[in-house]
């Protein structure tokens, strides 16, 4: 059974609110959150529950946990709805398409998932610079960050190739070629770093899906102006590996910089780009 833990918060000093929903489904945890101007704590509580429910499949059975007497009482005891009618209408529609049981939970300290939602909502409400564009007063709506659902996509072979350049002075490049850098074999370390980075992309790029990586190749070519990096990644998955290839190039370039910066501080990393991808609905795309 799906579990949804929602909480909302309002900061009167900043006149802004935050909401967060933690959704537990099939052993996986997903977190959704957002902010709003000129709102109320009750509205944020409703929004947290609504957004959590909307991120579950229609027809599923779930339990929604809340510490809001306002929300719980209205949904289970038919309390009157004098305000926030637009959110109530959306909530009613979402609930009508699912089997929802409401549970009141006593405060946030007793449950780790509700505490997580509470802390995130409170932090968002207290941020002086909001994470999202501010909606107008006439069209106030919560915004969110979320991963794209790739569940319905077919599993196909995916490939991507990315490139980048590390520019340096001829004297620095000469020392690199001769293996005279104090930290050791620059390109060997950069190659390993790029491969490791490709495998860990979902850990550093927040909305990337973790993918089973079949192969990563990181190669270098000496150019007159520096070192050109090419990274190729292959996977059999539901989504592409463009970000993995780009991350491999970026981290390999940073590693070269790190190992050469004692000789030259003015090294430039530039031109990191995707040059080719294949697989999936869009097929093969060659950019250069």
C-alpha cells in the first residue's frame, strides 16, 4: 500500500509558505516540494496532501498521513470549507480517482517520513530567496521539482558521446606529455575519474535516473592548444545516457586541472558538449 506523508508551513515574516510530500511506494521513496507567496499554513497543508496524491497512479490504494486537524477533519468529518475552495476541488477530484484512507498523526517527531516533510516545508517557507518563480496573486499555485516518469518507456540500447577541451600553455602541455607533473600520471587518473563519474551521475545531478551502465570509454587527444577529451557511454535502459557522458568529460577535465594547476593556474575548461546520442524514441542524433 502506498503511504503519503505531507506537511505545510508558513512564515509570516516573509509572507511565504512551503509544502513537502514524501511518497512511499514499492519500497521506493520520492519527495516533492514547493513554495508559494501570500499563502497560509492551512493552504500549504492541503497542497502537500494534494501533490503527494497526484504523484500516485489512479486507482491505487493509499494512506495519507497528516498532522493538520483542518485537513483531517474536513476530509473525514465533513467540516465546512469556507476558504481554499480551489485546492479543495482539486483534492476531491484526485481522491475520487483513488482509494484514500486518511490518518491523523501526532506531530512530526514521532515519524521519520513526516519529520522529513515537516523540515523541508519549514526550510522552504523560511528561505529569503525562493527556489521557484513567484506566481501572481490571481494565479497562485505551488511549483515543484520532480523526476520524469520513465516507467512506460521501452528498454533499448542507449549510447551517447560527449567532448570537451582543456586549454593550457605549451609548456604545461609539454610537461603533461612527459609525465613530469608532481601528482603523477595525469591522463591515467583523469580516465579513471571520468569512468567513475559516469557511474555516479545520478548522485550528483539531482533529477537523473540511476542507470545500469554497460560501458564507459574516456579517451584523450593532444591538440596544439591542450587536451581534447571524448567520453562514450553505453547502457541498456529506459532513458538516455547523455548526462553520464557529459559528466564523464566534465570530471575528467576537472581532474586534469587539479593535477596541473600547480604549474599553471590559468588552465581553461571549455566546450563540454554532446556530439552524438542514439537509442530511444528520438533515435540517432548527430550534432557534429
